């Protein structure tokens, strides 16, 4: 008994060391990302503006894409594969994606790769830290805000790493993600830190595992969607300014940063796909929570503040999906709704736990 | 238009809603031309007010069931839910509402008038969700019809210029058009498209489950709402404290407190009962979390019906007992010291366990009151006794806190009591709390020094009251537990609705609805031009790939003539660029289909189905 307790405290200690180490490596990744952006700014990108002017002249000339079956690198496939002409609908700008933070600068690209390697390393340490914490408390690592925060950012980085592994176009997420993960971990270790402990009986149910793990995954992935949405808003404004040649043009700094991001259309689609893909999971989170509440408190819905905010967040995302399907609401307006919806998620987590007392406020 | 900037999609459902749900002003004007806007705008916002009452009614209905209003109502639904999470709600915590009223004398009446203490049943919030659900029904019904029509109809015929569609490919082959179309027909059929061949083209469509899923989801929302309403109207919920060894049977008078929905009939209480055999609680013994609860288990025996068979069970915090359509939840627990009070004559005036209420400290200090209404003093005169007790499960003493309890378990239980005599006030008819002693008409016993009589008793010990007034013996401790018995009809229905909603949502968001057309026409050179085009929602990048896959498969039967593998797509687009008809900005495919094809818009499944 006592031996086990000592082992647990040992584990908790190891976990803390790992989390701090992860933070150190994330910091290095952050620096490498900064280097990537700074070095990249030396390279002349200048592609977006040209593309915009070109597309202004010719209207929506069809874009030709070679569809490859074997995912090889550009143009090396010898498969006999028909070319499919794709074209955007009315009003699309047909702007190509920016080249990424490094631009065409070799040094920038190198530090970008270093940043990614460091991020993957930090993620591994981070995950080990979360695992050690779970072992030390002998349950899932999300019984309080400290554990929730560390797990949350771990899943967000994990999703990003998976995206990289699948060769999705997500490299542009690197800097904002690493920055906020550092922020989140910093908050976790300084403000929310809780000694490892076990759960009070009310929290001890397998629906908790299902409900909370889904909530964490949804939130972490929705966070990536929110970052994309925010960047979309900036990039969209930038492209709009460029397109309106006689209006005010974007400043040098904005240009330097924004021209390297993917096009507004790409960012918007990325955000939509993420939000749409997570929405069913978030719905399931809500349902699992209701089932758990039914088992624990005798009613599946009782307008407890946490439940209310889960509901608000859910409806806000439904709003966003509706907006996407409603002409006149797509684009920026829908993007604002997506940000509002994610703000609701954040409030549900931080705001409700800290400022509103209800049955859920276990932190 | 450039504001939105992102709709690189030609969205079948957008056009669909323009037709089916009359929200023309919302629909993006094709190409942004003012003429196009006018010509497609339905009557709603312009003419209808002149049509009088009926016209207005129809106009309002159309507005209400439009996607834009649904969006606004949804937004209001979430906005309106906010105050209920920040202001105490009478349905959730009436005590906090009371506190709030005391603290905010001016604000409270305003809140009252706005229904802010019961947001979710207030008039304005109800209005929002009722309107939303009316809108929802008004949206589901036409969409349901549309879908059945589409399923009975055929995939819409090919637009005239396939090259204008979002995904397009073409090549020349030596095979005859008939052969190509036949092969395409078979191929698309094998890929589980619904196909239809007419003229020089095969039309195919797939992914109807998206629409089905969407309808299922929205219908499921209504099912959930109905289930919730039924649950609220017919529910019953009661609380009962049961001391170890005692029982409960499900009748109204046995409850400590009881509430029910407006339509609940108390004769409908299901006959069942249970007895508490014992309660086990364990607590963390070491570490910084010392004293926090680890397990709570109520061992119980229950029976169903008037003379049902008895069964043993264990009720835990997340594991209610389900019996006779009711659920019995464990909600609290505590200690009930067992005492025997003897009067001045030496007769037993009171005996039994008395539940004490925990005070919320980590040591589980509990307080309670023992009332002895039938008591005779030394002279045999009738009087009443009252004891105030403090129960300390693990007695400890230190200088700062004095006597207190250091741990919630029964490690060293001590009962501390004060004693009073006089009128308990329970005969006055005014209801009294069993946990409080009204001491106004009572006198406290004093010891020999004139100090208030106070005793600390260990189990088995007893204390003599001063002047031979009797004695009190602390025999031992029993546990008690509080249970919530609730009956909530339509829980199953809500679950069914939730599962259906989830399934529908998955279908609606993950299934891609798309159309593919294949046209084969003999050119001047005697070769056959094969064209493939696809239309879908561009949120998915898969359409071009799917089209390419189809093209690869079709090329097996209609091989590319000339230089093998030479993509003809570029030719196609170049040919198109030369075509004067495509020079002006009319990127919507239905426009490109030409005037003779007006009522037969391929992008509009309804129209297609009608054709
Ligand atoms: C009770 C509140 C409602 C909720 C929570 C809700 C939720 C949703 C969600 C999550 C979607 C996304 C599915 C998708 O994009 O395919 C959706 C789609 C849709 N909803 Fe609702 N909805 C509600 C009410 C309504 C109402 C009142 C209407 C009609 C006026 C409506 C019409 C539609 C339509 C037409 C779509 C399909 C959009 C598309 O094809 O992308 N919904 N709804």
C-alpha cells in the first residue's frame, strides 16, 4: 500500500519533469519556427500578387490539375492518368497557396524542418509526461484542470503531427500552434497545477472516460480549425486588398507574413473540413455527457452551467455549418461564427470552471 | 461577391433551396449581374405584401422557413441560453436564487419580470425554440418531398457544355459513341450511381444518403425535443433519507420531498420499495488528499409490487437501482447516532437512531437534534427534552480548533451533546425542521458549577442529566443514505433520437452527393469525343479523383486514340476558351446550359426530377 503510494509519487514526479522538458523543447521549436519565418522573409515571394492580377484579367480560367494515383512527388508519375480540369465557382479568386513560412529560402526551410523535428520530439516527451501522470493517478489523466490542459495541448499537437505524417498541407500551423501550446502548458504548470490525486466517486464512471476524451479530442482539433479560420480572415482581407488594385494595399509586414500562407480558399476549406468532421464527435460528446449525467445525477439534462455551455457551443457550431450552407453567409461571416463558436468552447472550459459554480466545477 | 471570396463550389443544395424554399434574395446572383438577380428573385420580398392577408401569411411562412431565419434563430437559441448559466436558476438551485434576491433588491424584480430566474422555461426562450422547431418542420417537409421526388425521378440530363462544370476531362477514341455510352452506363451502374441514358449522354448521380442523413438528423432533433417535453411533463422525482436497517416504499407520504411534472398523476407511482442494509464509505487515508471519499456503496434489498420477491443489490453513485420504471440514485450519506434517553422515572423515553447532517468539512462533523416529546421528570411531571448534538467520527483535539473530527471514517467516534428541557414547540402545529431545536421556550441544563451541561460520549457510554432528570446513552452509530427516486418517461425515446441524430449527421457530413455525366459524340474527323464531367460540393477534393478513376476505367473500353496517354483535357479547355459563348462571365453551369434548357437545370435536382 505505502510502497504503491511511493511509486505513484515517483511517477508524478517523473511526469512533472517530462512536462517541463517538453516545454523546453517546444521553446526550441518555437525559436526554430521564428527563424524560419524571419529567414523566409528575405526570399522574394511575390507570387500571389502576380497570380491575382493574372486571374483578374482572364476571369476564371480553368485550372488544370493532374490527379495522381500513387501520391508521388510532382510530375514523376508515369501512370496513365487523365488530367481533370477543375474550376472554381463564381467569385473565387483562384489564388495559389503561398509557399510556406520559409519562402524559397534554403536556410529558412532548414530551420522549419528543425522546428518540426523538435515539435515531434517535444510531442513525444509531452505524451510520455501525460502517460506518466495517468500511471501515477491510475486513471485517465483528466480529473482536473491541470491534467485537462496538458492532455488538451498534447492532443492538439498530436493532430498536427498526424497531419504532417499524412503529408497534409499543415506546416503553416506550426508557429501559432507551438506558441499557444507553450502558453497552455505554462498556465497549466503555474496556475492550474494540482497534486496527483484520485477522483471523487461522482467522477468515477466509464462514461467520464468516453465523454471527456471526446471533449478533449474535439476541442483540440477544433482549435486547429479556429487557428485556420483566424488566418483565413487575415489572408482573405489581404487578398481582397490586392485584388482591389486601386484601394489601399497591404503593408510590407502584412504582405511578408500573409503572402507565405496558403490561399484564403485553402484555409477556409481546411477550417470547414475540420469543423465539419469534428461536429459529429462533439455531438457525441454531448450525448455521452447526457448519458453520464443520467447515471450520476438522475437526469440527462439539467441546465447545469457546463451543460448549458456545451449546448451553446454545439448550437454555435451548428450555426456555422448552416451559415456555410446559406448563400450570403459563406466566407467571412461564417468564419466569424466559427470563431464565436470556438470562443464558446474556451469559455466552457476556462470560464465555467473558474467563474461559475455548478456540479462540473471540479477544478 | 469578392467579399465572400471562397465559394469555389457549385453547391447543388444552394440552388435547391432557392427553388424549393424560396429564398432567392439570398442566393448568390450568378456572375453577379443585376439582371440575373432580378430574373431569379422569387416574389417574396417584392410583390407579396400587396397580396393581402394570405399573401402576408405566406410571406411570413417563407421567411420563417428560410435558411437565413433558421440561422438567426439558432444563433438566438445559443445567445439566449447564456444568462441561464450566469444567473442562478430556480429549477437548478432555488437556494441560490433566494440568496441572489436578498443581495440584489433592485435587480431581482427586473430579472423576475424577464424570467431570468428560469430562462429555459421563460416565455421568450420558449418562443425562440418553438419558432425554430416550426421553422425546422417547415424545412423538413418540403425537403422530404423533394428527396422522394428525386428518388423516383431520374438523374438530371447532361448540361450542354460539360466543360463548364467544376471537374471535367475528355479524350478522343476510336470506339463508337454507342459503345462508349454503353460502357459508361455499365461502369457507373457498377459504381452504384443511379444512371439514366438519354440522347448522346449518360447522367448519373450518387450520394442520396447525404440528403437522407440530413433529414434524419433534423427529424431526430424533433424527436429529442418531444422526448424532452414528455419527460418534463410526466416526470416525478422525490428524495428520501433511509437509515441503515429501515426501508422505503414508493408512496407519496413516504417521501421527504417530492416534485413532479404538470401532467404527472400521483396514483401512478409504481409499487416498489427497498431497505438499506448498510452503507460503506471509504476515504483516502494518506497523502495530500487525505479524507476525500473513494467509494460509496449502499447495500440494499428491494422488491417490486406489493409482495414481490426480495433481491439484494448495491447502489453506487454512478450506478442507480432500476426498478419498476424508476431509478433510485444514491445522492448522500451520513451518520445517525443511536441513543437511548431515560426519563426521571428511569423509563425509556426515546430510543433509536437520529440522522445527523454532515457539515461539509473533511472530518465529516455532523450535527443533529434529538427531540424527546414524551418525558416525565423526577417528580413524574410531563415535560419535553431536547438535545443538540455534534457527532465527530474521528475525535481529535487541538488548541486552535478545539474538539473536532480529523477524519470522516468512524475511527474514534464521539458524540457531544447539550441538553434542554421545556416546550419543544412541536405541538403548536407549525411545521418544524427535525434538524433544528427551537430553544426559545426551553431551558438549558446546567451542571453543578452553573455552566451549560455538556458531555462527550463514546459509544456505550452514558451521561446522567443534572438533578436526576434522567440519562442519555450513546449506544452506537448507524449509517444513513439519501436516495433520489426518479421516474422519467421517454428517456429511451430521447436516446433513440440522439443516436438517430448522430447517424444522420454522419451521413449528412461525410457523404458526398455528386453527379457525373458522360457524353460521347462523333466529331468531324470520325473519332469519338468522350467527355466526363462532375458536379458536387467542392468541400471534398475527391470529385476530380473520382472522375479520373472513372475515366481510367472507361478508357479500358474506349482507348485513347493517337498518342497514348495524351490528356485531351487541355484541348478541351482551349477549345472552350475559343468558344465565344463562354467569354462572358457566366460561370454557373445552369447558365451555360443555354436558354432552351432553362427549366431543366442540371444543377437543380428538383428540376431534373421533374423533367
Ligand atoms: C434545431 C436546430 C437545428 C440544428 C441544431 C441544425 C443543425 C444542422 C447541422 C449540424 C447541419 C449540418 C449538416 C450539413 O452541413 O449537411 C444542418 C444542415 C442543414 N440544416 Fe439544419 N439544424 C437546425 C435547424 C434547421 C432548420 C430550422 C432548418 C430550415 C430552415 C434547417 C435546414 C438545414 C439545411 C437545409 C441543411 C443542409 C445544408 C447543407 O446541405 O449543407 N436546419 N443543420
